[in-house]
C-alpha cells in the first residue's frame, strides 16, 4: 500500500472547504437535499477526517482509534464518545450524505486508524454501493481522498480506511491507505 509523506514545515493556517448536501433533508424526498458549504480552518498540527456518502445506507459512522507505539489500544472517538483527548467528532449525520467530521489535535506518538461502520445493518452490502469517501486534510499536505473499495461487504459492516502514523514529536509521519473490509473487533462491539 502506498504511503503519503507529510511536510512538517508548515508555518501557516489554511482553510479547506467542502460542499455537501445539507444534513436537514427528508430521506423520503431526495429533492429536498440542498448543498451546504463547510469551512474547516487548520493550523499546522490539526488534521481532519471527513466522511461523505450517498443516500444508502442512511447511517454510517466515522470512527478514529488510537494506539501507542507499543500497539496498546488508546482512545476511540465516534458518535458514542464524541470528544477524547486528541479528537473530537464535529458533526454526526444519521440521514445520509454526511458530512461526518473528526478533528484531530494533539496527536500522541503511535497510530490512529480510521474506520467506517455501517450503522444501518439492514443491508450489509450497501456500504460498497454507498459512494462513500473519507477525505484526510491538513495544512501540511494535499487532501487525501479514500473511496470505499469495490469489495463484497456481505456479512461485514466495517471498512478500515487508513492508518495515520504519528512520530515522537506529535507530527504526522505518514498516512497509509488500508481499504479493507474487516470484522468488528470485540473492543468495538462493547462500545457501539
């Protein structure tokens, strides 16, 4: 898998703008979806992950899970725990389109894995047809867009999007796309 190297010489703030359907739309009438513009300001240590998708499934969730350099499980940021030491869920959408945004600040050395969980489990295959993307953005690098893989999600509801590696100084060293379907880990089952 390819890795994205990150320039750690950032000395300015930048703004990223996303256009997405408005969250307050009527799922029974898709014509009520109107575009909104979301502006995210960044400093050199800020990273954001933005999940967007189409109409089905209605509710998919963005998860961030940290591990220390020894692979010990750390924090889990998601709709059930919207704020942890290094991350905060800024938006949560349960009615299609997104965006769901997790902002990261003060990342600790180790890794942070991003997952997308199909909360609407009535059709597990719908995740592969969702047109979902997770965009990783920061002032330190060009946006990295990770589209949902065209894989068979039958019986699976979890997409492992990527791994962010953080060095000893708390800066992002690399972002490695994973793009795999996986079983829901036991530690996550107890938190969902």
